[in-house]
């Protein structure tokens, strides 16, 4: 039903005069009369009884009145709420699995958001990230989010390279806990396990240990001359990026290292 017909009905009921209702609605009196006829025809009942200048609601009109008021009131409330919502700054929630924070800067560079959008970056374990209603999820886990309203975006593969001390036997071994099962590099005991490769690199620099590191970090470590890469197959870790449908974000490709 056309809500304009209900508005006209309510205005005629309020003023009890077609001419005054027309003035308030910025319409002609014939347009108001036409709208009332349309409403009565659509409902199959007469809504007003007209006796010269005395316009009264019929029984059917009395029954319609509270419903018409409720419809118009609900429409106005919805319009107000939508206007308030549109005036609020949008929020983009980005959930990053622990250990992948070193990719966060590049990820944010690839996410195109409006200036008004507030970006909230949070570190969540895999289960929490996949079950939380984040707009963007970055994880090394192959599982899908619990909500079906996500689409995956091909992004990158992190290459892990084995490093060890130059001209010395490793005294300990370190590991990244999100990298899955990796080949053992030495007979040295596992002495350090963490999620952040930057912490692992720091540990290597002072422990004379061995570990798999992301390619760029391994190159930086080897530039010191104290470490070297081992002639072992590189390990490829697929990083999954999930984007929630209708999230306030667009995607742009950035160079992959």
C-alpha cells in the first residue's frame, strides 16, 4: 500500500477538511480527494462520511486509524534510525592470527577504506578469529569461517627458509607454532617456540640456534655474516584472507615479497 495514501488519510482525519488537508500536504484539493478514493477502493470500504462540511470517520475509518498511525510512525522511526546510522563513522574489524602481525602493515595497505572508516586491528587465535564476526580475517589455518557470508581472497604464500650459524653447530632449535609440521633441522633440543617470527629472529641472533624463518627475515639475519641458509627445501605456508560480504572495504593488489 502506498504510504502517501495513508498520510493523506491521517491528515484529512486530523483536519476534518479536504481543503485544509490539501494545504498542509502542499496538494490540490482534488488530489487529496483522489487519494482518498484510491485508498477506499483498495480497501473496499468507505473511510469518511461526508455531510456538507461535516467529515467524520466511518466505522471502517476508525478501525484503520491506529494501523495507519503505526505504519507512518514506524516508517519515520526507520528513516531516523537510518539517518543516524549513516552519520556514524563506519568500523572495519581486522582479525589477525597471532604471529602474522608482521604482515599487518602490508595487509592494511591492500585494504582500501573510506577516510571516515575506523579500522580496528585485533590479534585473535585461529578458532576465535574464524568464529568472530570480523570484517577481515588473516590466518594460516585452512579452515573456513563459521559464518558462510565470507569470501576468500588469494593473497600470498609465506616462504620459510632454514637458517643456522656459520661454521658452528646449532646449540638449540626454534620453531614458529603456526607453521605446522616442519622438518627437524638438527639434533639440538627444541628450546624456543613462538608465533611471532620477529621474536624468533631475535632469539636466533643471541642463541646460536637454528630455525625456519620467513624469506626476508632470513636474508636480513644472514647479512650479519653470522648466519647462513641451509640447503634444504623451502617450506611454503599459504596465508588465507577472508573478507566478509558487504564489509566497508575494497581490495587493491600490492607487490608480493
